[in-house]
């Protein structure tokens, strides 16, 4: 697999993280570039770590991982998105703009589960894993940083409507992942 093919795979893998990054940016009222970097590190890091884990675990657990990955992503995104939708209805409450581990860890896991499956595929195709995960992590980092910036611009204007839409987007992403893996979409 050449560098361009890995780059295209990295762009595809980073799209979920990009969408969630926009949602995180929607929740903040004032731009703080540290938040962009935090999101980039979480999403880029997990998008790099998960294919590596998939690559390492390929021979032992491939059927187990691929049989449940879509359910895990669906449930996590449904819970997080549902909470955002419910929270958006309370206009007296400030938007959830946390970039702490409790907020970021489940999002990073949910958006990188498909990367775990890619790592399994990489093992079967004898892809050089270090260059692959470096490209995937770097591309996702950049897309995530830009996503938070885009979300911040719109979030300051639309506040709770932005959180509502962000929740709907996460629910739809989880549903898409589930339907794709069940071959219904």
C-alpha cells in the first residue's frame, strides 16, 4: 500500500472525528486554541493507537472485534448525542464545553473503533504499520483542530441550537455506523 492510498484511508477515517470536532467547537462560546489542540491530540492519538491495536490483536481476536465494533460505536454515540439533545432543551444551563477526559475519552473511542478494524485489515495486507498510523494520526489531528475552529465560529452564534444539532449529528453517525456494518446502508 503506497503513501497516497494510506492518505486517502486516513481522510476517510478522520471524517467521524472531524464531525465530532465540529460538535465540540459548537459547544464553546469563546475560542481557546488549547481546546483545538486537546481535541486533535485525543482524536489523532486514538486514530493512530486503534489501528496499531487492531494490527497487534489481529490473529487472536479479529472475529470478536469486528462482530461488535459497530455496536460499541453506536451505543456510545447514541448516549452522547442523546444527552446533547436533552441538554440543549435547557436554555438556562450553559453548554457542555468540557474538554476533560470524561468528555473526550468516550468520543475518541467512539470515533476510532472503525480504525481498529482497519488495523486488522492492515495486518492481513502486510502494511507497514508505523508509517500507516503516523499518517492516520497526523491527518486526523489536523482535521480535528480545524473542525473545532469551524464549530467555534458557528457555536457562538447559535448556542443551544448548535448543541441540539451536534447531538443529532452524533446519533446519525452512530446509526450510520451500525447500518453499514449490518449491510443495511
